[in-house]
């Protein structure tokens, strides 16, 4: 099991989103790389990945709202489908599923969703922003995990000290 490196052809042009995508790739690669390590390491990395995906989606959705993005609802539906799989991974992590099985779930999630979603759904949002300067200004920076929790958008369970440090 291998997950690819983040490459420049995945850049959307929205710097904050691109930065978080880089983190997602880094974390995903880390999870899959620790497979030979102690199971607790796998669970720890998996929990972080789950939280980071939730954080990233919520930050993107807030940005789309601020931008008045016309395709917000369909983009959100895509996120919700992925969230279902991610929550399955969360449950499996909490239940301490056999690490090899858990890693397989994660690999499938990454293969099925990450690349198609970035290219097919996130990129059009970034393109919309670049064509609508006022929307850009309205979005500003992506919100931090702490700000999203304070706004009641993100569950506090997805706050980890590391989230803001990435
Ligand atoms: Fe994204
Ligand atoms: Fe997205």
C-alpha cells in the first residue's frame, strides 16, 4: 500500500486549501507508512487523519459559504459522502480494528476520493474565486480549527493541538 506524494498538478490555486491538501497527503502517507509499527501508532495516525479531514471539509464549506459559491450544496454532498467513510474509519479506530484491515479502509478512501475530489470539485471552487475577486475578499483566509469549533461548525472532538500546527 502506497499513497502518492502531493504534486504541483494537484494545486487548485487557493493557497489555504492547497496547504491543507498537502497536510492531508502528508498525514495519509504517514498513516500508511506506520503499518509495520505498533498498532497504537496506526490508531493515533488514523485518528489524526479523521480529524483533519473533518476540519478541512468544514473549513472549505465555510469558505464556500462566505464566497456565495453557487455549487456549495453539491460540493457539500460530496463531502458528506466522504464523511460517511471517514466516520467508518473513526469507528474502526475506536474499536481497535485489526490494523491491516483499518489500513485497507484508509487506502480505499484515499484512492477513491482524494484525487478525484481535489481535481473535480475543489479546483472549480478555486477557479470560481480567481474569477470573482469580491468572493476572494469575502473568503479571506481559511478558518482555523479553533475558530470553526467556536462557531459551532466543527465538533470539539476533532480539535487536537497538532491541527493548528500543521
Ligand atoms: Fe479539499
Ligand atoms: Fe472539497
